[in-house]
C-alpha cells in the first residue's frame, strides 16, 4: 500500500469523519474509522495496528474509556428508574420561582451526558415557560443554553475527563478556572432569555409548603446522592475517576434496587457503548495523528507562520469542534498539534476546553440544538439570534479569565 502525505491523509480522514457523522453514524465509530484511515494512509497497516495496541495499553485512555462507560450506565439507570424525574420535581418543589426553575431543570438534566439530552428537559421547560408567556424561540434558547452551562465545571463530564487526561492537567485546576466563566454564562443566559420577564411563584399556603419542603429536600438528597457520591470520591479522596464512577453505579443500584429487566435494558442500550467507543476513539485518533507525523508538520507551519499561540489555542479547537460537530474530536485533534508548540497548563487547557466547547455549542450538527429546534417548532436561524451573542460573550469572558486569572 502506497503511503501518502500526512496532511492530505488528514484531510481525507476528516472528510470521511464528517461524512459518517452526516449519515448519522455514531461519534465513536466515526472517530475510530477516521483514526484507522489516517494510520493506514500514512504509516501502513503494521504501524497502525501497533498504534491501536499502544492505545489499548494507555492508562489514561483506559481510564477515560471505562469512566465514560460507567457514567453512561449511571445516566441510563437514572432515566430508566425515573429517578431523574424525582430529582427535577424535588428541585421544583424546593424553589418555587418559575424563572429559577427554567434555568435549573435543563441544567439538572444536563448532569446526564446523553446525546440529544435537551429533548428530555424540553417538556418541563415548555410547561414552566408557558406560565411566563415566553415565545417558542426563547423557550428553545433557555432549554438549550442552560442545559450546557453545567458541563465546564462538572467533574464527571466525559469531555472534561478526556481533556484533563489528554493534556495531563489536573481536572480540578481546570474547573477552578472555569467557575467564573460558568457564572458568566448563567448571567448571559438570564439577561438574553429571562430579563424583564415577570416571575411566577408556584405552591400553596405556607403550612403545606413548609411540610412539603422537608419531603422535597429528602427526595432531592436521595436522588442526587449517586452523583454526589462520585464527586466526593474523586474530589475529596482522590480516587481514580473510572473506579469512582463504577462505585457510583453500584451505589445507585443498591439504593434504587432496579428490576433485572431495567438493568438488562440499560446494558442493551447502544448509546452506552457508543459514547464509550467515542472516548477510546478520541485517544486512538490522537495517537494516529502523532504516529503519522502530522502534528509536527502542522505545528511547524504554525511556528514559521508566526501565529500567536493564544490565537491558535482559541481558533484551532473552536473551528475543529464546530466543523466536526464534536468537542471530543476537536480536542483530540488539537492536543497533539498544540503539544508540539506549547506545554499544557491549567491556563492553556481551560482555554482549549472552552474554545472547543463553545465551538461545539454553535454547531448545526449538535444533536441538542437540532432536537430543541424540532421540539419547540422554532427555526435554527431565529435561535441563532440569541445563541450567537451568547457564544461571543462567553468566548470574550473565557479570554478575559485566561488573561487575568493567575496560572
């Protein structure tokens, strides 16, 4: 087999990747096929197999892969047992302000990292938004935007875990830098989606409210405990994130006691394995890029072109994530290229993450965006009227944090 120029091969691999996604082939299969194709075209079958085996032996790759598997199991058990409904209802019972609930419900549902998950929160957002007399476009914007505000600081987000492992950066140092960005995103969402909207308070008389708040609090603590358990293991005790996630799944099963048929349904769900394969595929793609010599070629071009490192750090992951419709793909491609021209720190990794994340949020291939537009019978162009300013302001805030917050 005749080998070809790595840059040409990379363009072919990206085109195949985009074509597979366009045909609704899953992200995991698409990433793995692109990595395999890049390897075959640039280093041949033997070296590609060696790269694949090295990925299978990579501690970080295995950690992220198994963590993704456990987190997806957790999200599906939440869904199938109905505990996610208990969680959202308890939030609504504790906080009886419709404007606050509108922001919280999609964020709480966002704790479940499932593809197109905005569709799960849409009915509840729709119901609360009707009380505030919001139009369809505003409802769609609120559902989409607030669902995603939690991810930059959510320690069991597979994207955050992947980014930390690929760049070898402590995850909580990334989260620390992204807290002000998340606060800013919430404020942006409030002013664009809910400002000047008169709040509506729900609930009955004070005595019934007082009694119900106690039971709502218990229901909230019970339903949120599996997630809290994982976060404590990772943050307080430093337990490996994959082990923590599996421990969280076991804890969830013990307290919820799901029926065997529910667990069987969870394990039969293809999305669990799709996201798991996507995590592995991201590492395989990264290693294929390194083995092909592509990262040295592109980084050398960038250096000789006298491009500013910060500009590259913003636009490379942002554009890739937007075009690929995948933040994982954008980061998986960007990291090996950027690692040739800079050493990753919490400061640079946070900028990398947020650039890819915000690029992905605006991608028309983003499933949550497509499902939200479809559910609320809105149009993408009308939704972009609110979404584009939100993304620009969030990117400006991210850059300011990068400049002003000490490394």
